[in-house]
C-alpha cells in the first residue's frame, strides 16, 4: 500500500470509497460533487491510500492558520481493521508538520468507538463536546486535538 497526494482524477475513486465505507449519508449527499469540491479547494490536503492502482481509503484536512483541521477519513469496508485508517492518519500528521502546523484537530461522533480508539492511540485528546444537526438527525461530536 502507498499513500499519495490526491489529484482531481481521483474524485470518482474517493466518492466510491466514501459511499462504500459504511458511513450513513443524508439522501441529498452527492459523493462525487463533494469529492470534486474537496479536491479543488486550495486549502484542503487530500491523501489517498492505494493498493496497486485501487484507491482503498482517503483522508483530508484543511490548514487554518497553524492548525490542521481533519475533515474526512474513510476506508472501503473490505479494507477496514487492517491499519489503513491508522496509516492515513499518521500520513496526515506528517504532512501537517511539513506545512508547519502546530496542532491538528478533528471531530468524531461520540459513538464511533473504533475511530476514537484510533485517535487516542495517536495521542489525540478530547477537548470538548458539541451537538450538531444533520437534517433531522442529532449528533454528539467529540472534538479531539493533538499538539504537533
């Protein structure tokens, strides 16, 4: 497996990962348009995990001042629990350091215990709890932070 910076041509593969990662999406969510928007945003960094020529996961973060704000992390269901998410998160931390970020933050659903355990393993700590709404659904998010 290799992890590389994503290019616009990766948009379809990223959308496929997003829709086949097991996450719930609102009916109005357009994975391809979301991927294109993400890749065209100059402030976003998107890394993809590839096995042979297949994209099996991705992670994104936005640099805001001296902070990297982790946005999306998704891995195809058949590749989950194989260290891909860990490798992608480590790669994003390394890349954020190259961009001279001093800390990295993220928010995660408080019931997503696999992700929380992964972030804890990498030294992230919960700094606050937020309530968010997506359509009619209510989510409780944990905000986690790591000093780089």
